[in-house]
C-alpha cells in the first residue's frame, strides 16, 4: 500500500526542465538571473515593491525583525499557535518573544487580546519592538482589526506568511500586510524551492538593508571588507529556477488543494463533533460573510474533534498511521514548549484546546481523488457512530 504523505512537493517535468536549464547556464551558486527574476515575479504576484529571495523562511523572518528594530532589551508579540520558527526568529534577533492566544474559528491570533497585550506590556515599561501575525495553515490573519490599532500606537507589524502564499483577504494578497512579511518555500509548503524563503516589503530601504545583511554585510569595495556582522542567507540560482516553475503553477496547485478540502467535506462534514478549522468548505455562504472576506490557499486541511467525537487526535492519528496515512497534531502552542518555559504569555485556553483537538489531514496537490477517498474512509472508520 502506497504511503499517503501530509503535504508532499508537487513537482513536474516543468520544474525538472527549469532546474536543468539553470545548471547548464553555469549559474550554480547563490545569486544569478533566476534569483533576480524570481524576486520580481513574487513581488508582482503579491503586490509589493520589493522582494528578497533567501535560504529559508526563518531567515526572512530574522531579517524582517531586524528591519523593524527588534534587538536585545525589546519584546515582540507572537501568536502562540504557530511553528517554532516564528518565535525562534525573535530570539535570533536578540529580542524576547511574548505569546498571545488565538481565535477558535481559524486559529489565527486574537486581535483584541493582541492589542490589549501590547498596551499592558507598554504600561509595565516594556519596549515593544513589533507585533508578528501568522497566517495559520494558509488562512490570513484579521489584519483589518489589528493594523489600525498598531499604527496608532506606532508599533510595526510583521506578517509571517510562511504558510499562506496565494491566499487573499479583503482584496489583498498574503505577504502584502504590515511593514514587512516573510514567505517560506520549504518542501511541504504550497509551492517549494526545496528549502527557501522570501522577504517582502513596500519599504525598499528595508529590503536593501536586508539584502546587504544577507550577503555577509560585504562592503561595496574591490576586496572583502566588513564593518558589521552579516549572514549567509541568499537563495541559490538553481533553487530559484525551481521556484519560478512552481510559481507559474501556483494557482493550479491551490485549486487542487481547495478541491481536496471540498472532497473531504463532502464525506466528513456530517460526522458528529467534527468541524473544519477556518472556512467551512461544506457551506458555500461562509466565504461571503463580510467578516470572513478571505480566500484560503488550503495549504493544510485541519479537522477539529469536539467532545462528542469521543475520539482524541492521538487515536485518530495512530489509526491513520496504521493504514499508511500521515496525519499530525496542530502546532503545539509556543507557551507550552519547553524551550520557552517561563516566557510571558497572554492566553485564553483556545490554542491549548485546538492543540488538544486538531488533526491535519493529507492535503498535497499531487494527491489523487482515490488517495483522498482512502483518507476519508479511514477517518470514517474511526469516527463514524
């Protein structure tokens, strides 16, 4: 029986041809014409003035945070329900992460709690360098409810759009919100460069500064001269060629992931105690609600098991694994991670509840309908009354 993976890269002959051409061009080291073109194409797709192709999404977040002034002695507010890279980048900048809980509907950061946390920290004398949002599982956070309050307080917004490329909200693309944003092209993302990421911003001075730091902060003189410490963060030309081919297929791959979510919904939506995190694919009216003016990229389909489901995530995940199907828990909240024990957190219990009840199902765009039906049948075998 073929193993069904959670989110395997969707690579075709188009990508193979692009990589071969890049190798044959002689541009096999970091930088080159495909890097330049990839940056321009992603900036155009997202609708921002500047883009910087980097070795990872974490590198993009790190430089983004440095660009808005994160440093020792300052704090950055971070959603607690996220992958560790969001918080790790804050630590790498020298600042201290403070965690904020999320909304039950989609798992994205709670706007009211986020702003209240920023005010509380400032009242206590903390220096708030920035607020980070995370577009969880391909769903853009509610920036319309966050950005105006932050702007009035003079606090920069950093968008961690690692999971959301191709998603839209309120007529804007993921990666276009805030002072600066970061994308990830890791192998399991909606599109991939194997490993890689990108920094995006309308602030071209910020992008230029990040570009300088990403190439070891080398001074523009005929020899190697450095006046400050930089980083080796640039993307290779070969991987950029792969990314350009993937980008040309992005809408196709998002469309397939949406179809997969709808297919799951057609078979699982009536299960007692089960709901889909974010937009309800079984309800065509959901996406047209004014407060939900968003279109996910459907990177991962997440089901949440209520108490009436009578099965917990660990049991479902184990049952699927026994049938050669990969499924995972949702992110363990950062405030529960041993590495961040003792860090400040503003919590409501929602993130912990989603961690205790959420399961991510196989969602890769290369999966066939038969694969999705096999997963759905396995879920039904565990959850059906």
